[in-house]
DNA sequence: TATTGTTATACTCTATAACTATA
DNA sequence: TATAGTTATAGAGTATAACAATA
C-alpha cells in the first residue's frame, strides 16, 4: 500500500495539476452543452413560478406556444413541429391536460386523429409563457452581441452536422 | 366537432407556417445544446467501437483520462476534478472496474479513502481513448476556426453565468 | 462530530418497439 | 395494410438525501 501513500503525497505536493490539453479541449465543452441547457431550464422554472404560470416541462411549454400559434393541431403535426417522436409528445400533452391548458379532442372525420385544443386558461397562460421565454432570452444574452449569438448557433449546427457525418 | 375540421382545413391551407420569432429564438437553441452533446456521445461510441476500445460511458472515459494523468486519486478528488458529485462518480468507477481498466484500493492509512488505480489494461487503453477524443475534436471542429470555437465556448460560459444570476 | 463513499431514488429529455384502434 | 397515438421500457447524465464505515 506504499504506492497508494505515494499517490496521496503527490496529491499534496501538486494538488492542482494542469489538465492535459486533450481533456480541457473536449470534456468541459461536451459537458457545457448540458449545463447551459440545465441553466436555461432552471431559470425558466423560476421565472414561471414568479409569473404565476403553471409549472410546465420545457417541452410542454413549447407545445403550448405551438398551439398558441395554431390551435387544434393533431398530435403527429405537433410532434413534427416540435421535432420529437410521437411517443415523446404523449407525456408533454398529458402535462398540458393535467394543467388544464389544453384538451385532446378526437376528430369526428377520422377517429385516429387527435386535435389538441387550448382551453380558456391555456389561451390566457400562453402569452405569459411567451413573455417568460423572452425574459430568459434577455437574461441569457445580456452583454452578448446578436452577432455572437448567431455565430454560436451556426457553429453548433456545423459541429452537430460534422459529428453526424454530414 | 366542426371547429376541429376547421383546424384540419387550416392545416392543409397553411401547412408550414413560419414559427413566431420568440419560438425560433429560444427553443431550437435550448434543444441544440442537448442534440450537440448527443452527437458527440454517439460519435465517440462509434469511434471507440472502431478502435477496439471498451464501450465506456463518456463520463467513465473522462475518469480514465484523469487517472492516466495522475494515477491513484481518491474518489473524492476524482469527483472534484470531473466536477460531479461523489454519488454520480460511483457508477462511472463501477464501469471502469467492470471493464477491468481500474480497481478500487482502500487506503491503509485512512480506511475511509479509496484510491483508483489503473490496471495494465487501463494503462494500455487510456492512450487509445485519448486518441479517439482527439479524433472527435478533429471531426467536430472541421472547417471551424479555432477562434470561432473559443468564442463559442466563451459565449456559452457567459450565457450560463447570466442564467445562474452571475 | 466530520469525512468518505454507497445506495436509493428521482428528474429531464429522448428514443425504440410493441401495442390498440381506426381507416 | 397503413396510420395515429399510447404504453412500456430504456438509457445518459445528473442531483439530493439517507446511510455505513471510519476517523
């Protein structure tokens, strides 16, 4: 076990070694993507709470905003616009129904289709949610130029495309 | 149910409406953070497979690289360097042990400490993992200038700090 | 009492596969 | 057979809280 004590000693002598370049160049970047998203989500939840909005998943709020643009979309069309799978949408729509913001209405013409229709409450809440999202933008992008934000989005898109082999 | 058919008709007449500015400005950006990270992970897994590396979680690979910089770190020190909680580290360390790349060794001096020690296999594999991560960088950042990458990282850091109220 | 580490649990976001109901 | 939607399940990454062992 002497070597283990040796390790412990090295730790003490050199507690903060510089990480190798390959590590600092990849892992923190990789992890930053998640932590930024988490920061967006946490701040949005705090703001929604402050604004007396129902506590929605970020995805549900997005569905709500889609519906406030065009009410009565079918689930499949909503999933397409939100760029998620049908099965992923189910929980978000459940969330909206549970919060009383929208209801499923089965189509009379083709009973396979379900239209999502905003309730009165949903129509009232949607602008507040939209406002919260706008606030988040203002907070998040404070002191960052529009050009830098666009550049970042474009770089991220290129990275994703590079990694997906395109 | 006539209104539902009305919705269906509007869909047909105007199937691809432009989303409102507030939506395009936030949600796709929010979601991009996750999708880029997923792209990194998927590509890394594919490359690790091609290079005959053990299939490790990204986090486990990161722990392995930390150990290849300094062997025998305690779990708490490893968690600190990886910027995760102790409890989150457990699964990653289990992963490394399961793959035979490192072993837990309890310290004789202070039996509360556990040192992670690379095995022979771990020392052989670490450089290959590092190489894979370097390849990923090359793939991900192809045709993107170093300046743009640094700028993106810095912008992301600012966004996170803004959102966290700093 | 304080520290190290583990376990149990939960949460967010997402996907795939198998299923039901309808056309 | 094809489409719309649901359910069941998984997986990645993370956290909190309660716990055991040790100091």
